[in-house]
C-alpha cells in the first residue's frame, strides 16, 4: 500500500490492527466502521499489495475478484507470512476455492452484513502467529 492508497485509523488497541484490502470503497468504510466500533485499528488499502500490510496486523480482510489476480496473489503472500486471512467475494467459485486454504480462517459471499464478519475477525486477531 502506498501512502496515497491507505487510510489508517486506529482503535483503542494497536495489538488488534486489521488490514482491509478491497476495491469497493463503500464496503470498505462499512467494515472499517464496524471494526473500529469494537476497538480494532484498521488499515485500508485498495491496491492489493500484501507487502504493505504491517507485520503487526492481526488479520487481513480481502475482497477477492475472480478476474483480478492481484487479490489472489495477495492471499498467497499473506499466507506465506502466516497472517490470518478472511476472504469476501461476489463469486461463489472464488469463495469456495479459497475457503479450505491454510490461514484462510473464514470466507464470505457478498452481499453480506458486516456484523457477520466481526466474530471471525475478533477470533482471528486472538490467534497465535508462528513463523
């Protein structure tokens, strides 16, 4: 994520920092507000650069696009870094492809209610990460 591509808003506990990679800005803001309502800090990016995710991020929510391989590559990069990943997609084939991958802790199909994400994100942020 480049400085012009990310928005950082911190919650009350920096140990619970969640990165959000999505091209849908309205959905991104909805998720960001929901996370911050439970005290989680957020980093918002739209360009799917996994190397821009801070090492202290406790989880990443990524909006997968069937035709955008950058989002798929980002998942692979994040899994290699042992970061818990939560996927969202409008395409059920994409969702099912990633659902059983290691470190993908949950997969959701759109449309979705952002409140359904919160328990998964909270659980992912509590997972121990081992290199």
